[in-house]
C-alpha cells in the first residue's frame, strides 16, 4: 500500500512483487487505467479506513503542493 499514491507510479513497480497493491490519496489519479494495470485505489486521507495488518509493506509518499500549504501560525506558504 502507498499512502499519497498520486498517479501510482511507485505502485507500478511494486505490483510484480505483491499480490495486491493499493494506493490511497485525497484525489483520484489523472488517468483511469489504474485498475487495468492491477492497482486498487482508495480515496482517503491516509489508511484509517483499512484494517490493521492487511499489508506487508506500507509506503508513504510525501505531499507536494508547491507552496500552497501554510505553516501553523506563520501565515506564509511552505515555499515562502
């Protein structure tokens, strides 16, 4: 499973190693062929909706929003 899977590039590499590969993200991938490629996708903020001990490997892909996020209390974007 990859948290923050984006357009599932990392999962394409992992699908040959595992029987089930699942990506989670806040947004659907830009392409719609993820299921044909053997990838399952769940719209969620992390993995809280999935049962514990379901996956052998959990990867985390850091969020990249190009400075649109704000630091607590700073009032400035990440890239500022």
